[in-house]
C-alpha cells in the first residue's frame, strides 16, 4: 500500500526558497521586516509546494484562536443568510474564521442565550450577535468578557457595539411614500418590541409618521406570517383603508397571497409595502415596494468593528445606524378615485374610528 503523501511544512518552503525558517514565518504571519524580492521567492515556493498555513499551529504559537463566534437567529431566512455570508467573507479578509451557531427562527430567549454560551466555550476571541429577539441585558454578560458586536438590529446600550440599518428612517420613508401617493387611511401590521427588536421599531416608526402627517391608522398586531389571512380580513373590514404596511418582505408576500385568494387587486384596491429588500423576494418579478437594508455593508462593518475591538481600539462609531434605500415597485399606487390636483379622494370613505 502506498503511503499517503505528507503535507509540506514551513521547513520545506524554507528549503525551496533558499531562506531560513524564521524568514518564512515572518512572510506567512505578515509580521516583521522582509525584503520584497525575498517575500516573492517565499510566496512562489509556498505555491509550488501547495503549502497551506496550519491555523491550529498558528493559534498555539500566538496563544490565539483567530476565531469569531457568530450567533444567527435563523440562517434559513434571506436576511440572516446574507448577513452571515457577508460576515464570513469579511472575516476571511482579516485572517479570522467564523464559527456559527444558528437557531430555527423559533428559539426562545433562553435557547439563544445557551447558544452564545456554547460559542464562548469554544474559545472564540469575540462574538457577533445577529438576533432580533435576544434583549440587551442577556447579551451584556458576554460583552463584559469578550469583544461583542450586535449586527442587524437597533442597539444603543453603551457597553455593546452595534451596526444596523436605521429603522426609524425606513419606517418613516415608506409612510411618506404612501402619503405622497394620496393614501390617508392606512393599516400597519405591527410587531411589539417583546417579539422583535427589529420589526418593533420599524412598525412603530410607520405608525408615528402616519399620525404626524394626519393620516388615520389601523394597527393590526401580526408578528407571525401564518396569520396573514386575519390581517387581510381585518384590513378589508374597513372600506376606507387603501394601503397596508407589512413589517418585512416575507410578511408582505404572505399578505399578497391572502389578498389574491380573496380577489383583491394590488395596487388597484389596496397598496402593500414590505421591508428588507434581500434575496429572492426583492426580485422585480414580484415588484414589491420596500425599504432595502444595506445587508452586505452591515455584515462587513460588524466584522471590522469586532476586529478593531480585538486590536484594543474603539470603533469610530460605537453605534452605526446605516441608511437604507426606498425601492418603489408595482405593489403601490394612488388610491382609487384619488385626484392628485385637488389632493382629495373622490371615491367612498369610511367614517369608522380606528
């Protein structure tokens, strides 16, 4: 039986390049001074031999793991899946690996807390938390032990660094869009802060802006997409309602399905908005009007921030609230009977109090 060929070592690279082992070590680690010609010779030798840096050996020598732990609430959803991909790519550029723990999207707070404990036991050097459920007080014990960044949700605790899309801006911008089209009676599918610290603030911002500008608002509690049929029934029960604002694209698509089953034309009878602008649901084929989050930037900056914390630096922006973009699709339009010249609606209106 033929022996398996062994992997080349740093000694093999040194012999091939005609330099000492310490020179190869300096080139591989990026630390110390090495002439450019010598560095190129070492790189060529490593490529010819197929030498790959042994991460475990590197960690033992440096007494470090070069590993970041990331908890992602539900990697199966477009938002968290894209966020995780962006973080992994950025971490690799910094020379770090990402070890991930994921939930099913139905984890309780206690389950998410245990997942963070598991990551910490794996000797990760830092943590990135991506969850709209886990409250600040349950993250704080980890932030006191390890550099910790919260990504993808509003977080303003002074001891926790965060990167997220500005939910207030997004919710208000979507409301302004509908008001600009002439909608004056709008239903908002709301989510409580207890159920989500991402969906909660954005739906609250929608309601707040609509009220500020004199619109009548029907609030329909709706954290779970499975109840989309009930949202449709409630909105249609009020004939004055001309638009429905959903807390996410996934919620919006669930609502669109229920409206179609009931023969409701969108946007002819009702306009519908979503939120996120990520993955397949953002396709022009659906044409959903939504607020697009800069998910790649959120993931990249979260990793940048955690690396800065590992280097003993404080990120320039402790809490980074990033701007999003309004994407106008075909699910919104002026209400039937809207006279843009007189800024009034000529069709029927409901006198009901919401």
